[in-house]
C-alpha cells in the first residue's frame, strides 16, 4: 500500500471543504477518497487499484438515521450500516425486499461495517479490475479489457460494451432499484438528487466513470417512496454457494396483484448487468396480465433481449430467466 494522508471530518460541511481543497487543481478524477466502512476501499488500496493521496474518514458524520418522512416513505442516511438497515422495523415492515437483499450479501461482520453510501458505490469484483498487473479499461482507461476473451463466468451480459463487461456486485442497490429509490448528494454544485436508475452510468467508451457523482461529491442519504398498500416484495439470489458469495443472477420484484391480475410491477436484476438492472421490458410484458406461468415466461424472455453473453457466461441467459420466473411466482402468490 502506498503512503497517503488521513483526515477526519465531523460534519458534512467540513468533509466537503476538505475534499474540495484537495481536489482543487486536479485533472480528471480527484485523488481524495471518502472512507466510511472501508470494506471496499481498503481492499483496493492494498491491491494497488486505488491510489488516493488523501483518505477522508467520514464515519463520524451524523448521517446514520432511518426515518419516516413527510408524505410517507423513508429516508436512509448514507452512514447507516447494512446490518442496522436490514433489521430496522421500518424496512422489515414496509420494504422487506431491501431487508432480504441486505441479509443475502457478504457476511455478518462485513454488514456490521458496510454503509448505505458505500454499498451504492461498491466496485466490481472482476478479477482483472482487481489485478493491477492486467489490462483493464475501468482501472486504467485505454489499456483494454482482459475479461473479453478471458475469465468472464461471473461478469455481465446486459449493458456491456466493447470496452468493459464488468458486473455490478451490489445486492442492496438491486432492491433499491426495484423500490425506485432517490439518491441525494452534496458537493461543489450544492445539493443534488437522482433517481437510482439515472445514478449509474453504462460503461460505453468510459467504463472508469460508473456514476454521475462529481469529484468530491458526497452521498448524504437515500429516500424510498411510500410502499403502496398490498405491495409484496421478494429478493431471490442465485450463487455458487449459500453464503458469502456474489450473485450469478438475482432478481428484486415488487408486485401488486388485485383480482388475480398484476396492477403494478417493478423488477430489477443483479449479477447480470453492468449496473443494477431495471428491466422495463419485463415489467411491460406483465402489467395488466394474470399472474401466470405463461406471463412470467414472457417477462423473463423480454428481460434478456439484447443480452450479450461472453465465452463463459452464456448460462446466465437461462439462469436469470429462471430466477425472474421464480421470484415473480413468490411475489404474486396469494397469502
């Protein structure tokens, strides 16, 4: 690990002031990194993937509350630990799909450290991104993508480009995508907010830029809209082993069924996309239809239109369809 300067901030204003002072005069990406739980950043620094000149410890920021907000819904502070969020009564009662997603991720020890903001910014587990001796456009733009034609079993089939096929590893973000979360930030341009579907960027020709965040911009909180009466949410994760493993394919489904027909449906996928993957095509195939296996099969087929499997992950095309169908069955079955 290379040497770096460590500073601490006690409030958002101080954190932004310190980060912007360090970023002044920098070209491109800033050399300051925010440290919350550290479950991703520290690993990448040890591996020589991240090289910050300054690490800004923000774990003391007062952003660790989960609260109901006016008009229904909930606000989740960026520093809320994954374990606390998964077990919070508001989340377990009104957003069980989010609780299930969080509890399916990592280990209990990591969930006790990892934060909401950090999870949203979790970096890919592509082995070439994490190996500084290999070519990776995400880590070092213009060097090529070793995963194309290399080991790509765990990587994306949706949203990929000729420059990057890395998959997004987050479970939490998949559930938040199905819940239509809004991400709130603060930076040099003031306060901003983004629908989660607009927060993540496709790799295109610039895979090194993963989100709309500007250098030194800080996630402050996330809001979830009020859960509609009768909504039912399910998170289903398929992986090589039962725990402490990233998804090969996952599906977050939030459904409202009335008189046997699907009145409202939201579906997001994990493990198969370069970002948490909202599948509007599958939703359109289901809306207004009877909750039946035939409808579920049509939706699953629609979800993988445009998939671009690689040499070792073509099995994900079928796997994610099975995941979608089973998640839909669980989310729409009568109590």
